[in-house]
C-alpha cells in the first residue's frame, strides 16, 4: 500500500447518545482511490465531515497529510481546506450564479488572481469535465448529470490534493453514471489526487477503487482491494458485496423483544 495520506487512529464520535464510531482506525493511501462503504447509517458521510473538519471526534486522532485536523484553529482549517475538494451528493451549486460564476467563487474566495487568469482556470476545469460550452448556463438549465459535472469542476478549481465524493453515482442515468465513474478515475490519475469515495454502488465503485473500507456498527469491518473483498471468506462481506437479504447484517433496528412489545399494548 502507498504512503498514508489520511491516518485515523482510535477515533470515537457520537451524535447525542448514539455512538457512530467506536474506536475506528484507518489508513487512506496517497494517490489512490479509496472507497468507504457499508450499510446505511454507519457514518460514511460523517467520516467525510470529520476529515474536512466540519465535525470533531470526541476521542482519537485524524491527520491529513500530517495535519491534525481536529486541533486546527479556524484560520488553519480554512487554509487546510484549500487542498481539499468536495463533491456533494446534491451538487450544491449556487442557484443565483451561472456555471462560470459557480466555479469562480472558490477561486475568488481564496486568491486575488487577475480576471484573465481566473477565466483560463475556469475554462480548463470545464474542459476536463466536458462542459466548456455550458459556461453561461444557469443551474436550472442543467440536467442532473451536467450539474454533477459542474460541481466536480468547482471542486477541483483550487487544484486540491484530496478529493472527497459523497454518493457521486446516485440518481444518474446509465450514460451519465459511466461518465462520472470515468471522470473520477481519470482526474485521480491525471491530477495526482488522493480520492475518497462514499457510495452504495458496488459495481461502479469496485470498478475504480484501489482500496475499499467497509464500515459497520462503529467499526471497520473489512478492508482490502475490490478483488480481495469479492473473494473474502467473511459472511458479512459476502452479504454486503452480493446484496444478499439474509446474513449477519441485521435487517431490523435494535429493539426490545417483539412479542413482549406487542403484549404491552394489550395490557
């Protein structure tokens, strides 16, 4: 495995009384595509927010390229985020700005570049995602797939070292889905990125991921290459990657005994 770009050790995080992570440890290698997967509610998106410093763990360490993210003050975190790109599931484009202005926004926020340089940067990013001709369209004029690609262009506007994708394949038609899958791999290789992809889509994710981490019940349940996980002897891993309805992964949310619960209502 490559040198670790993100290092997580004994990390705990809770929302109220509900424990999301109970001491997870994980290494995300530099220059690779790492997928974070697992059943719904296991904290996959929460992990991205912890990496980006939106949330802080109650215990443990989390470092990105040697920087202890939870220990950074506001100014330091602001600087660290220049090197991070985030593709939100919804795209999160600013509806009052057109495509060109959406991509200029983070550039103007962080740098005092001349307008001619900003224009060149924006057109280069749009060319990478195949939408240079859509620069003057508004978000309302974009299809769902186009909006996702514009959001991707905005996410790489500052030439980040780390790209995070939150469910990038959700709600896309087959052609657009294939385009986004190809773009993630292409950008990771051509720009020398480290990418973290949160997704439920086994086939698409396994086709581009170098490594996969499966979370379950606050722990790291399994890690490995897609091939290693497909051939795993773990009943849990096989149930997840094959989408089997029966197995060690529980269908029911934790609750009291069913019969006792029903009988209480009859009392």
